[in-house]
């Protein structure tokens, strides 16, 4: 599954249940931003890994340049 943002994980958890009900296997979740409101823990309960390149905490650090981690640069996009 791919989604933009994960908060509590309720919608993702329902989707995992539905996919499994339809006998799909290998379900995992990828979101761009994990808001750190419990989605990872909710998905753990249904044995579904959550992958997210950014956490809300990471974005907060970007507002404070002195505490921000170095960002990786992509040669292809230049970002």
C-alpha cells in the first residue's frame, strides 16, 4: 500500500484487513510522512511493516537549521 501520510493508522489497518480478507499476501505500507500518532504500532498488531522516509519530527528539525540533519542529494533531481 502507498499513501501520502499516516497518522493513527486506522485507515491503513482497515485496508490491510480488507486485502487479507481477499487473500492477498505480502502486505506492507509505505507513506511519505509518518505523523507519529500511532500508525506504526497499529500496523504492528496486524503484522504489516510501515516504511516512511520522513517523520513529523524530521520536518520540525528542518525549521531549526542548526539542528537539522544533512539531507541526501539526488544527482538526478538535484534536490
